[in-house]
């Protein structure tokens, strides 16, 4: 009880100390320092403030002030070498520059400050920007010059206020006091030649979007919490429902075990958001974090997969029979009809990878290392709250241990999900396990290091909360865990590909979720409210398009791909010969007997070829071997098609990935130098990391979806099959952009570029798939593309014209966007944005303006 009372006493004392400065005058406007050389005998002031939307979702207060003092004033010389104000002429702390007037009689000091308009917090708390301040009350935002009770800096006591201006180009004005000397277009108000600082106050009408953001930040905290939780977790929850249905209808033990692993991974990802929502709604978030319960909960979430894997491995060794069998020992792994064993299977013949290979001291070392990480991560933050000895180093060590725990948990989930005999594990799965785990470790540790460095470089040298709390660190890193879900979905679809040659309803839904998670994703906000609109639109549009364009899967020809390609080539040659004979007979060059004598063997051979692959020999079904081959694709199953298309898309999409990453990192949401500005923020690392992962994974995932749905997509030529996924992707991103434009929040630029890039990549992949389907002999790329060029009839009026026109239109669209300076993530059109009007246009009387 004594310790609890001490903690509450310390919290009360800290709150009181923090509240005392808030009750006093605003530090930016107070006369914190007197003039060392005394106030200047005379001075003049010109100041302006602009309230404008930055990125269409953040209001910014930008003030610019000029102060002129006599050259012979004792403090004038110190102004010329200073880079910040000292509180004599302007509020302390702001950047400033000083220059000589053209006639050399005055020193002119210029100071510019910018601050976001505060929509949250206390009703009457203001945000200062130089000599100006803003506050919000209800649906009104007030901008004032030297608000009461603040006084002007001591150096301006005898100053003449030559010009004061307020510009509000994006906001409606409710009232202006006092009456301005001049009113200009664009809600610009100017006051001139005042002996004393005019008590300017402008009441701005807050937009509906800003009012909603203020409500969600103050009175609507519970609503915002629920929306934030659903915005992040709803697609995962829908996927969990699908997995439960799949587990209920599946009889494969390996598949059921993999479903259990996936459900556990989804629970680990959304657990932190669930805890946060429960604590906020119950009002116990502060107390739980104060006593370290939230951090311990995060550690338990991460330690659960490690402990479960270690316990199951130990249990299997305990149940392993002691005596050595006398019979012959099998040298290979035992395979069953059920497929690979999942994470929860207990096959004795499994020779999987991961924790099952750890025995003896290695197993004990892993357990001890995990226990040490749990202890450091769990007890470190609690010790910092009670022991005041180098807290920053302890916090960084705790965050690093948490990042390693997250890496270990993801590794255990991925390895145990793919625990199959090595000779049957696909090379792609082994590559993902080999590179994704070290990559995740470097990513999480890099996030911790970046947050610690940027936090220490701030003015107050405070570490951000993502470093000081494992709970908040895990909350941020949860947004980067979707690649693990992509990997698990691929493993689950691999099991389906082994057992079935057709795409069933549940398999199709898994492919749809893979498309949404891997290409669209969903963390998006609208007027400050997170809603997974793009993901929900993708989950709706893609199944709807598949249903509207539904076609029966082509029948199994019963021959190999190469034999089918040979039949296609021979069939096309026979049809061309038959057409030539018919043309000669119609022109009178052949009599009936000669025509029948030469044409009957051709028709008979065509019938035998069609019967060999299951088509009607009399050609009454309207299908040709070419249609059958292109509709089925080059693979013997949908999984083979998906794997081949994914490999093609990885190569073809490499230039697109480089371009997207460059364009995403080049500018931020406000049109500034993106990656530099974003890396200055402690939370900017995982945003850039998410862009990097998304730019790399979107292409193989999109190719996999195209190949998996190849036999269900419409079109008898491959380049038409990519239209459906491109339309679904365009509808999802288009819905996001449309809602943003309707509410006036932020026009999502770059959506058209992404859609065009996806269309180009999938079209090229489809052409390569058709080329592989029609390949009859080994050779280079030219020999592979020759049959496709003949089939598409390039250079003549045929189906190839549509391909050429579509590709040319997409390239032209990309060129148009690039020519106008496209910024993929920018919310501001920097290509057509006019430069802001300078204050020199307002202050005509300022010398040298």
C-alpha cells in the first residue's frame, strides 16, 4: 500500500507541476526577456498571418513579422548575427534573419513561424505562432494578435504598427474586429498605421470536416476508439470467419492445423488493438499503463507462440519411444494422403524444420534466451518508472528485446506453418522463410533505433512512447504484420493446390482475401475517422465481377501441356489448309472430286486431334484446341498457373516496384521532400517500411491472383484476363479517392498511376503465360513469343490491335502523369499549385519589400 500511495502521490505532484505553467501566460507571447540595451527609441512593425489548409486535412497558422529598428541603436549590431529571437523584439525561440535597409539607416528583422491549428484539447487553449495565436470554441476558430493578457515584447513598446494583415483563403469568416482599413479578395484584411498594436481578432467558420475531427478528438473519443479498432481489425476479423468456415468443412488434418496457426497469428496481430479498445472504453487505460499491465500484456502476446512451440516440441520428445526399433529404419520422410503436417500435427515421421530440430542444449538455450527476453522486456519499463538511473538506455534495451520477441514469434508461426518434409517444400517457401525472418528482425530493430535517435534529437531530448513501452511499440509494428498473413495464405492455398485442380468457393474467397491484403490493404482515414473502405470495396467488387463474368472452367484435355501445344499448332495448320482448299474450290480451281479427295484426310485428322483432347470431333461445340489451351493456361492445375504467373510478375513488376518506391519516398502528403521529412518523425520509419514492403509484394501477389483465377476469368486471350483484377483494384482505390474528394479532405493523387502500372504488368504477364502455353520446343524469348504473335495476329486487323491500343493508352497516361510531376503520396497538386502570394503584395510601404 505504501508503494501504491507513493506512485499516486508522484503522479499528482507531476500533474500539478505540469498544470502550473499552463495557467500562466503563453510562453511564446510573454515578455520573457528584457532588452539588454534598453528598448529602441523608435521602431516599426509589419506582421501578417495566414490560415490555410495543408494537404486539405490540416489547418496551418503561418505568421510572418518584420521589425525595423534604427541602425544606431545599441542592440542593432547583435541582431545581424543572430539566427533566433531573444524575446526583446519578437517572441523567443522563433527563427529570424536580419538585414540592412537599402538606405542603411535601419536593421530589419524578419521572423516566420508555423504551427498547426489545434482542434483538440481544452476549449480555450491557444496555439501561438509568433505574435499571433489561435484557439477553437465550438464550431469557431479565433485568430488574434497579442491576445489578452499577453503584452507585446518590450522592444515594441514604442513601435508604430504600420501594417497588420490576416489572410484566410480556405475558411469562411464569421466576424472581424476592429474594422479593417482595407479588405482584399481571398478573405484578406489589412489594418494600417496604428500607434498601438490593434487588438485584431478574426472569427473563422470551422468546416464540417474540422468540426467532426474536433468532436472525435474530444467528446467522441469512444466513437473514435471503436472506429480505429474496426478500421484496423475488420478485414482480419472477416478473414478469421472465413477460416473458421474452412476448418469446419475441411477433412484434411494438415489443413485444419494450418488454419489454427493462421487464427493464432490473426489473434496476435489484433490483440493489442483489442486491449487498447477495451481499456479506453472502460476508462482504465491510464491506470493499466501506469502499473505496467499493458506492457506485460504485450509481452504475453509475443511470448505465447514461442512458449507454445517450445512446449509442443518438448512434448513430442517426451512421447518419443525409448528403445531403438530392430527393423529397417526408413531413410526418407513419411508422407500421408493428408498432405503436409501443419503446426498442430504430431506425425512421427515428420522431419520438419524450425523448433523440431532443436534438441538437448540447443533447445535449453532457446528457452533460456526467450525467458531472458521476456524478463527484460516485461520488467524494464516497470523498473524505469520506479528507478531513476539511466532510464533511456533501459527503455531502448526493452524496446529492442520486444522487437526481437516479435521477430521470434513471427518466425515460429511461419516455420511451423510450413513444417513439411524438405524435399516437398517449394523453393519459394524456403526463400521466404530464409529472408523474411532476418528482414523482419532488421525492420523491427531499425524502427526502434530510428525512434530512439529521432526522439533524442528533439528539443527536449525525450524518447517517444514507442521506445518507452513494449505495448505501444507492438501497436505500431502490428501495422507491418500483414506480410505474415500473406505468407500464411499462400501456404494454405498451397495445400488446396495439392488436393484440387479446380478453384472452389472457399478457395476463391481465400484468393480474394489474398488480393486485398497483398495489393490494396486498408489503413485509411476519412476526416480523422479510420475506415477500411478500400479493403471492403475490394472484397465486394472482385467477387461481384467474378460472378458477373462467371464461365465454366475448361475441361481437362487429358494430355500434357507440350502435347496440347503441339496439337494446337498442328490443328491451326490443318485449319489453314482446309480454308485454302475451300477457297480454291470456290474459285473454280478444283473440281468436287479433287476437293473431297484432298480435304477428307484433313478433316479426319482434325477430328482425331479434337477427340484426343476431349473436344467434339465435328466442331459443333464452337471451341478450338487453341481456345482450350489458352483458357486452361500453361499449368496442370490452378496452383501451377498461380505460381508461374507470380514468378513472371515478380520479374516484370521489378521496374514498377522501383518507380513506386521512388515516387512514394520522394514527396510526402504536403508536397515536401518526402523521405527526409518523414524520417524526422519517430513514427515515420514504419510508414516508409510499409511503402517498401507494399511496393515489392504487390506484383507477385497480383500475379498469383491472376494465375489462380486464370480459368475462371473471361476472355479467350490472356491479355483480357487481367481486366477483372485491375477493375477491382481500381474500384477499391477509386472509392478511397472519391470519398476523400467528396468530403474535401485530400485528393488521393497517384491512384491512376498505380492502376495503369498494374494493368501494364498484368498484361505483360498474361502474354508470357500464353507464350508458355503455346511453346512447343525449347528456345529463347523470341521463339516463345512468335506463336503468340501469330495467334494475336499482330500487324493485321485482329485481336492484337486491342492489346496495342490498351498498352499505348496506359503508357500515354503514365507519361502524362509523370510529365506533370506526379507525386504518388502527395495530397497537394504540386504541378498546378500556384505559389503563395507574398506578403510584399500586402505591405507596399515596407522598404526593400
